[in-house]
């Protein structure tokens, strides 16, 4: 249930992303009860697709149906899953060696060609697959995604199949973080069997993967499905024999079902943060996620050009008080641009993130003050009302601005249209959730033109140069220092207002054990049914 790398609602995980993107609400459409025969049930949102490169909200399902090349632990150490090794002498030319003997759920061998075929399909622009951008660093990507016209080729020139278990990958420029990009949430890097291309429609409902669980039946819209353990899986065996994915359109309904014992594992909705510990006790599981909750600024508006104004707005916010009142203390006030769960990320870098109303008033006066109304725009219907009302009240009271208004849009679609169309006249809600735990993803995503998040309205040539230097550094410690230098440089301009580091927050019934949450979100394969 990871958060998508875009300005999404600061609610829990993939189901919340469904609500954010679709603006939907209502009751569960899933069946009641838990999985049988040693299995358990988990609440998910209705997926748009289950083909890896196409899906935007089906991560939970895909992460048990497919095995990644590598995974990363909480200390940022890479370990191999389907890959036997991922090596490079210059961070540009990479060799991926696969473990032999692995098969897809239909018995077909998983080979280097399985990866090449899947990556080419994802990267081919006319397909319009959601994970297309994950392949953007590979040589030949531009040819598959021309600004105009149809591509003259359908394959990435930077992906070469050497033999059944060897893949050579050439990047457009050195990137020491490439192995981290091969982790579970980067679904564009999964392999696919031949059946995915012979009958794409059927495959999209019942994908054939290389992971620890296989589909027992096709996905049923608004209901879900059950997956069972794959006996021939070569990796670490799952702790349960089956998982029932129950489709919900409302996290609050899933929460109620979990309290009643009808759904075993859920992502907790923001509206329940304040009571979840009282309701579930020691069955609440959290992990400080590689995500950042922040407010965007219309830097194209001359009223926001003075960095002192931007810092004044930030220093007028008491993040600790908001965290306690709104999030039940489950979030962490941000003191940097990159969450500490990203490898090597430093904190306490953001002086303007410190609550200091006296200094805030001084900075505002030096910037020439503020006249007229100041608005905070956020997507309505997603449980964000109390958060932005509190922020608006603090800014009004601590800066003496006469009118500060928290304005919800009708839904996510309207909010997205306003942000993308640069129609926001004040502050705006924003979120970035990294799909791999590297500072590179957050810094590149939010603070470069090609990053994918349109929420910062910021880029700078000096930042681009520093990022390229960090990407090219092959020594891990040196690269981490350089990425921290990047965020220090960005903070000089203070283009966004950091609020909180996000968290993955789950609750579970006493029917299951072994619930753990980490960099790739909840580890469903490690959960065991109690009886």
C-alpha cells in the first residue's frame, strides 16, 4: 500500500491513493470474513490494472505476485531476490545476473528476455503505461518517447540480453542509485511471461508472476480475489498459504470491518489516527515512510518571490501541536526535505521549519508584509479539513494576517486540475512518496523540471548540476553527502513548506501475527494466520 510519487492525499497508502485519484467514497464491496486454510485478508482499493507496468494502485497485489530483482532493508542495504548480482564499474554500464531455475506461475522459465520484453513494453510511449517514467534513465528511452510522432523502434537500445540469465543495461548517464530502483515498488522493472503479450486483456485481470503467490482466479471488480502460495517459488517462502484481497472504496469501512474481525490487515485512515491505539492497542504497526507532506507555493506569483515571506509562513506553523491534535502524534514534524528513512538523509537542516512566531513576524515585515486574503487549497473529501484549518488558524494568529482561509476543492480531480493548471493563488496541499528509499527520488521528483511532481513550481540549474554529481558518485557515503548538499542548496531558496514526514500506519486483528512494515511497505509475505 505505498504512496504514489505525486502530490497525493496524506492518507494511508494505496487504498487512500485510490480515493485521492478517483475521489470516490462509499462502503465496501468485498466479501466478509477472512481467508480460509491458513490465510488472512487484507483491505485494498480497486486496482486500475494488474499488469505491473500499467498499475497505479495495485502494489499490494503485485508485490506478492511478483518477485523483485532486489530489496532494501531499513538500513538501506541491498539484498538480492531474483537477481544474483547487479554490478557496475562506472555506474553507467550495469550487468544484472539472474538466478537460474526460477519460473513463472505457468511454468515458463524466467529469463533475461522476460525482463527485456516487459521493460520495452513499459517504456514504449504509445502504450501509455503508468510506470513508463521509471525506465527514463535507460539509454534509448527518448527514442521510445519522442515529442512528436510514432517511435521508430519498440526496444530500449540500452537493454541487451546476453544470455538466459544475463542482462546488460546502459544508462544515459552514471547513476549509482540504479540498484535501489530495482526494488519492489518500482513495478516497471518486473518481468512478464509470453502470455502477457498474447492475451493482454486476460493477463491484466489474472497476471502470471514470478513471486511467492499466484492468482487462483481472476480479479472480480469491486470484490477482489484470493491468491495462494506458489509451491515452485525459489525465494523465501511466505508464512501463510493464502491471502484474500478485499476491495474497498472507503478506508473507514475497512477500519470498522477490522474492529469487527472481518478484515485482518488494514491501512489506517487519517480520521482514525487519534483513536487507533485505543481501538487496536499493540496491534498498530507504523514505519516512518520515505515520504514528505508539504505545502506548495505559487512561485510564479510575484507576491511569493521573497524567500523571507516563504520562511515566515513556515515558521508560523507549530508542527508538533498539529501532529498531536490531528495525527495523534503518529507523524514526525519535518526538519529537512528528505525523510530520514531515505538512505543517509540528514535531518535538522531546515531552520525555517522551527516554530518561532516572533521571528516569523519579523521576516514578514522585512518582506513587506501581506495584503489581502491568503488561501490554502486542498482536495476535499479526503479527511484533510482539520489539518488545513489548524494551519490556517496558526498562520492568521501568528502573523497577524486578517484573512487566511483553508479552501477545499470539490474533489481530487478539481484539485489536480487547479495545481497542474497553475490556478492556485496561495498555498496548496502536496505529498511525495518515494518508491525507493533514496534521497535521489525525492530531490529529483519534487525539485527538477523532469521530476514528475508539479507541486513545487521550482527548478534551478545549480540544483540540477549538484544532482548529477551525486548520481555519478560511486562511493555510497560520498553520494549521500552530495545528496544532502543538494537539499541544503534547495533550502536556501526555500521553495516549499515542509510539514511532516509521512508514516505507513497499519492495524491488524489478533488472527494474524508477524505484521512488519518497512521501506517497501507492509510485508504481506511475512504475515501468518494465527489459526
